[in-house]
C-alpha cells in the first residue's frame, strides 16, 4: 500500500469556502492499469483542531495528537505512534493561517485530484502493482522555511519497502 499525502501552503484567500464544505470532500478511487488509487482529503480532522479553543500549549499539543496525528498514523501505519517525530505533524500554532490553507485546499480539491490522477497515469507503469492511498493534508504553516524551500510540497516514504509514501 502506498500512502501519499499532499498539502499546500496558504496564500491570500479571496473566496472563502464554508466550513461545511469540508465534509463534502470525500475520498475518491480511480483505477489505472488495474491499480487502484484512493485520494483521501484529511481536512475534517484539521478543521476540528482549528475550531477548538485551548487553555495552554500542552492542551493544544495533546488535542492535535488526538485529533490529527493519531488518526493519520493509524491510517498509514496501522498504529497511533508512527508519525510522532514527523516535523510536518508538529502542533501548528498559527491556526488562522492553517484555516486559510484548509479553505484553499478544499476549494482546489477537484483540481488537485485531477492533477494527481494525471500524474499517476503517467507514472503507473513504474509503480508496483499494488493499491495506493494518497492523503491530502495542509502544510504546517509554522514551517515557513520548509514551505518556501519546497514551494509548499514535501514528502516522505513509509513502510518497510518504501511502498507507502506521504507528501505534504
């Protein structure tokens, strides 16, 4: 199983997408050369985190872990601790910028799916004949250097053989 996480940075957002629209973004599966690719938006978990209020930093870290990191780790690794040391999944402190990024990603979700499908169509012959999951999550807005250096996209491979892949 390949897991790919794609994320974007926020920029000025003129047309706001209502928060309810996030729940309308659902996973979509497509098949190329008998390989199944599932694109999964991971927006609702981040929105739940940004919509909550926190007494202190310790509470925010715990809630981010419970709401975002553990569920994503369980999806990718089958356990709740596989992503604890990932710098992109450190607790964001700039919640407004994160929310702006979520709004932008949600609005661009159809285009993102189309780009992913087109890219995978070109690359499918190079991938092992497995089914793949691709997660779309926002880039951590606190990682300004990483965002500028990679133009908002970064990634990692996971799994014993590198067959799982995540891109932020």
